[in-house]
C-alpha cells in the first residue's frame, strides 16, 4: 500500500514573498549615510576629482590642496582644514605623487582626532606617491593603490556618498 503525504511546506522564496512577511520589508530607498569630502593632493589628482565631481553624488564635496597645503573647493577659494571637514564622516584623499605628504598627514591626524573615517587612494603605474602612502598609512582605514581612476568612483559608490 502506497501512502502519499501531501506537503504543505512552502519554500523560503514563497514564504518571503507572502503577505505575512511583507510587513517586515523596508519599502523606502536607503538614504545616503555618508557626508564625504574628496581631497586631491596634486594636479593630476585634482583632474580626477573634477571628473568625479561631474557625477551625481548625494552628499560629496570635492576639494583641492594647494601648494602651501591649504584646502580649497575645486575652482573656489581657500578653506581652513577644520572648516573644510566640518560635517564630514568620511574623507577620501587622492594622490598621484608625493607633493601632498604634509597635507595628507594633517588630514589624517585631524580625521583620527575627530573620528572621521579616512580612505586614501593613490593613482599611478608605479610608486610615485610613496611618501603620501606613508603619511596616510597610520590613519586610513582603506588604502587603495590603483592605476585605474574608475576604482575611485567604485569606492565612492560603495561608501554611499
């Protein structure tokens, strides 16, 4: 005698799609969580920052360090470091050469002191920015060495800026 048992068990997918589970779903878009500052330390990094700034970001400001280490908005006037970083919860430092070592270190120390997440991106084929890497290493949670500037775009996207 063959007995057949009818199963009333639903698959995980079917249960997740049920009305009972729908009440647990989040139906609103996730709000951007990051107020970012992207700081270019040199001329080539500033060109990358300008290209990135052309994309639609939720809450990112793009800055350039000048020859004396002052920060300024791209195409704007100088800003004291503390003013430039007010309200930031992540700072991404871009470098392609060693010229910005002192500025990178000042940014790193400031971010460490105020609990601001710091990421460093060094763009280039070789190690033209060894000093910038050394200056950022103690402070940066993320330190990316890349020859591809699209990695910066991907990093900013991952950080939800």
